[in-house]
């Protein structure tokens, strides 16, 4: 049992805060009425429902200062919990600024994990640990799980240890110990999950170790099983403040409820409309049922927005109103009207990237009827990381500086580097660096010893590593499964190399074959971690990128050159990031591309979580729109290529939810019959193209001119513009002007124009639209 020998030291920290009582409170002067109400309502449960850009951090820190200034609490009696170290540092700095002195003696201001590790070191023996326990990182955790999986005789290829790690992490987020796994989860990991979880926890105790999930889980267990310990901390933590409450998981929620159930002096700050992390355990229900959990709770709505224009706020409110599970609030601002939200449709994704690049350069010059914007003022927020590729390629090609926030650039991602290493080996078999990268990826049973054998034979014979591998196989220097797998790789690389010259086989098809037959795609399909689906999407996007080049070699040269030309000169850059990474940030101008059903909202989210998943996607749309201060541009594409094949797409259902009076439609007539006809809006918002957009000429932009001026310097195939992609002559020849045809989505129509493989069709119900020929059949061929 942990002693409380240090209680006097804990409670005996500086009494200076008591002397602050009755001091002037200038920190209250700049607060609006709602913020001030949230600050001054100090006793009992308080929910500060803070909309985007409503100054919640200021209100939260002012509340801490007010507790200190009025003598309600000493610094060590306040528990203030954040989700990131950055937020904790910012809060501490703001508190010091408001007090006019550096803040000391607030040991309980930090993240959930940093606070729980302090508590656990005090009471480690209550869960079978010593106070000097170690915290395993994800690599150590995975290594330990692999040992357990191997000992259980489980095939790691079919049931990867990484999948088990994700399952266990999910259980810990829900505060489930091995003895409390529900029957519904009994089949997890081939029915072995619960047993392996128990073995894993037992092994951690033997090692005197925890993982990150244990820090909270152990403290919840201690509080539940040792009321005396819980009562002590309930007495110490007289006031509890929680930031970003909508992002808490079940374990965090239980920990907070246990600490607050006695005095109930808990203030939770959050926005149910910005709960976007359900995929990593966050439970929006925690904030939705706050008033039920804490009867008599005082709810303060912060609705005055200091960030965005009225049009942007109205557009965001129109979208989020579609969610049934929300507490409800209406953002407003004293700012002037400003620009309406701009909506534009494009023929395909590459055209979307070109237009946004042109628009960014025009906004830099201030030639869009707007003020001039710095590149630092602008951001592109995408739903999925694979969308970044089109923008990165475009910006690198025209010399537009950019940064990727929250992750590596597209061609620096692990799965892309792996795939390109395979392509490099097919084009250049002597590429030893590429061979080292792919020889045991995916796993082929070729450990360090086997790879050293290959290197030794290559050095002794003065040949490449691939030839050294062939010698190792011939001489039987590497035996067993590893030797057989290495032999197959050597044969496969030679065969793929011969296929590069085969007639009738495109380099996109060859890339698919390489990724499939090498087992690389299968590796990620079997990987059950949350990141795996995104990696597979990135691989699809990589194959799509190949279509703009004559062959694999031209593509590899292009990537090498543009990546080599990239340098961080410290100048202004456009930011590119996912919508998830953008939460908490703001930019004067924001571009939101890819608003198409299936992409956004994500088909996977809807398939896996139904209405709940759709509502989280809608919250993500709300977050995206509210990142914009002055200009918000939403775009969608009518067609996208996936593995070299055209796929028609429909505008996002969220576009239907944008309020008409707050949106300018820039889409040219004909894409979807003008406006958003295809999205279900009869007639849309009109089909006139704004003059400033109509006059924009992508091929006259500074970026295009820079690209043209540098074209002679490169010995590399330039990517072909998607408007001029190879025409499907067979598809075109199948139809004639005036012919009556049928489309699965748009119904019957008559062909009014033919341009390459694109047909302009006057549909009987959907109006004039441009579609790809392969999606059309003759009306007479439609079965009844």
C-alpha cells in the first residue's frame, strides 16, 4: 500500500496564491459576457461549449487565474488537463502572462499521460509494479507481442502482431482489463486476443514495464479498487479543468469522473461539433451526456467567433445542422460580411490541382478582387493523405513552395519509398540501395545474417547485391524458407525487367503486377492497424501518378529531380495537410478539395460506422470550413482515375447542405449541367462562371511560364496534362452525334458533342453533362 508520507510537502506548497485574493482582475476586462460567465461560475460542474474560434483557450486560462486570484485554490490544488504538451505549455505561459509573473507550483497542469505517470509512480505497487517502471515505446511493445504470438504458434503473416497491438490499445482506451473483455470481443484476433492480452499484461509486470495505455488504465483500476487513494486525490484536486473534452476516450472519461464525483468542481471545455477522432477511441458521447453525468451542470455556450466571416460561419452552420447527435449552438461574429464560400467543380483531379495552383498564384498577386495573400496565409486541407500527391506534383513542377504538416511529403512516405525501390530494381538491377530496402520487405525470412552473406558474396565477386543474391541461391549459402524466398525474388525481378518491353502492357499495369506479385500490397491488406488503409490508398495514388509518363524510368527520374530541387529556404510556403491535422489551426485562405461522395464523406467511414461515421465525417467538414478566416474555397471533381481507370464521382452530399445565400458557384456550365444539378439541387445556384475565374488562364500563369522556361534544362519526360491524355479511340468510335444513349446515374440522353473519350450529353432529366465514353451504353442495349 502506498504511503502518504509526502502529503505535507504536497499540501504545503507556496501560500502565495492566498494573498492574491481581492486583487484587481484586469484579465476579466477583455472577456465577452459568455466567456466571463464561464470564468466566474466556479463552483459545481460547468460545461464550456466552445465553438470554433470563440476564444476558449483565453476563457479557460482566465478561469485558472480567477481561481488563484480569488483565493479559491492554490496552484497545487488545480488539476488542468490537456491533450498535448504544446497546449499545456501555452496554457502555462498564458496564465503567467495574465498574472504578470512566471507561474510556478502548478505540478498538475499537463497531459493525461504526463499527470498519470506521476500518480502511478507514487502508487505503482498497487498494480504489481515498482516505482521505477519503464514505459515501452511502440517498437518495444510490438517486439514483445511478436514473442507471445510466436510462442502461441500463430502465423504472424495471417495474424500480424501489429493487429493485436491495435486491438489491445482499443481495449485499454475503453478501460478494459483482461478479465473484463466483453463477450462481443471474445473472437478478436482469431479468438486468441483476450488470452494474449492477459499474457501480455503479465509479461509487462515481470519486466516492470507499462505501455502508454497502461498509464491511464492502471490509475483507473487503482482509483476503483482503493477508495482511500481516490479520496486523497479528490481532496487535493479541489478544481478540475479539462480542455478538448470531446476528444476523451472511455478511460480518460472514467478517470475524470472518479476524481470529480465528490466535490463536482469540474469544468470541461469542448465542442461536440469538432469531435473527429472516433477512429482512435474518442467518444463524442462523453460531452453529449455531460449534463446527465453531472446533474445541475451549468452550460455556457461560447458562440461569438473571432476568426471567420459571417458567410463562412453560416456555411459551416448549414452543414453541421445535418447532425442529430449534437448539443446545438449558433456561431456569430461582429465582423463584416466578406467573401462568400466559393464552390467550383472540375473535370478531374489533376485539373483541380492545376486550378488551385493558379488560384494561389493569383491570390499572391492580389488579382482576384481580393487583397494579396502570402503563401503562408494559404492552406489546402484534404480528407485523405493520398490526395496530397496531385498538389505536390503540381507545385513541384511549377516551382510553388509548399510544406506538408502532420506527416512526410508524399514521395517520402515509407510505403511510397518501398514501392519505388521495387520499381528502381526493375529499371536498374544494379541499384544496391534499392535492393537493401526491398530484400526483406515484405518479410522473407532474410535476417541480418542472410543479408550479410549476400553482401559478402557480392563484394568477393565484384557484382551487385542482386547478383550476389543469385550466387547465394546457386551456392546454397542461404537455406530454408529464406533461401527459397530469395530465389523467388531474384526470378521475379528478372521477369519484371523483361516485361518492361512487352507490347500491350502499360507501365501502370506493370507497377500493379510488381506490387501484387512481390507480396507488398498483400502485406498492407493484412495489416489491421488504422494506418494501413491510408497506405493502400497512397499506393493506388502512386500507380495513378505513373500515367503522366512514358515509362517507369521517366517517372523515377521526374521524382528524383523534383525532390532534389526541393530545398527549405525558410521562405513563405503553402501548407498542405489532412483535415484531422488542421484541427486547432487557422488560415486567412483555405482550399477544401475532393468534396465527392465516397472520398468525403469517406466511404469506409460510412460502411464501418453507419450514421455515426457519417456524422463524424460531417463534423470533419465543419472543422475544415471553420479553419478559414477570410476565403474558403470548396472544390470537387467529376472524374478521377483509379489504377489508370476513369471513375465518375458525384459531388459530396455535404455540398447540398451549404446554404445557397452564402455560396458563390464558380462551376462552369456543362460539368454537371451547371451549378450542382448532379448533387440533387434542381438547377443548382445558377451556372454563370464568375468573371474573375472565367478569365483565369492556367497556361499563362507565372508557374506555367517557370515550368516552360526550365523544360529545356531537364532530361526527363514531363507529365502530360490530363486534358490531353491518350484518347480512347475505340470508345469514341462506338458513338455518333445525335445517338440516344443511357448512363447508370443520369438515365437516357442524346449525344451533343464528342471530344476525345469525353462525351457531352443532353440527359432527359439531369440536363447537359460531360461524361467518359466508357460509362455510356447505347439506349437499345439497355436490358429491361
